[in-house]
């Protein structure tokens, strides 16, 4: 069975400015006028599951036994990556738009970046220092619409980094 999704829009100008809908849009400038159906033709990513997480790439337990704050610097590295089970970078772009999180890398690429991080460790404390990548993992469907009806639906999944992080956790 083919389903049609519909969105009620009060203003025609809004419909013209924001044409990305999952289905058909109804628009009328007067609530007493009959509704006009505006068919949607396009492709969307409809996620079933989306989770963000931290991928830790470097850790170090720093102990400061002294009475003064330690300021320490470390040379570290982390991996930037982007993988997805799509057939093109265009479909990957549709996935990123659907999730609302950009990728640091282009489709099916990865690289390791090195840099220096600096931490301040208060007196008489121990901290676990961490560096890594913030990532998103998602799965769902690339859905193509023709005249407001689903014309095709394909299951896809992806996992990509969107920024680096460094933090410290008191032990």
C-alpha cells in the first residue's frame, strides 16, 4: 500500500519558501476557500535511529602530588572519519541534512590528525585526560517522493565524526 503524507500550511508564501516536505502540502490564503494540493517531489532521509557518542582515541592518568597547579601539554591524535551505506555523496548529503549534523570528512574517507592539548591539574588531584572524536551513528531510509507519494524507499546506515573533543575526569 502506498501512503501519502500531508501537511496543512496556512500561507502559500511559506509553502513556496520551504518546499521540503514529506508528502503533499495543502495551502490556502483564505480558510473559506477550497484546499489546493501542492504535490511534493523530492528525496528525504527518514531516520529510524540516531545516536551521538564519544570515541576516545587517547587517554592518560595524570597525578599531581604537589601543592601547585600543574599545567601540562601532550601531543595527541584522533581520527576523523565518515562511512555510510549509500551509493553517492549526494545521498550522504541527504542523510546529513536529515540528521542535522555535518561531517568532518567526505563519504568513506578517514584521516588521523595530530595536535597539542594543554590541561591544568589542580594540586593534590588525579585526572583522567581524554581526547577523541564526537560521532553520530544513524540508520533509516532514503525515501523518494513523486507527486506526494512514496516512489522508492532504501535502507541505509552511517557513522561519522563531526568534531573533536578533549576533557578531563577527576579520579
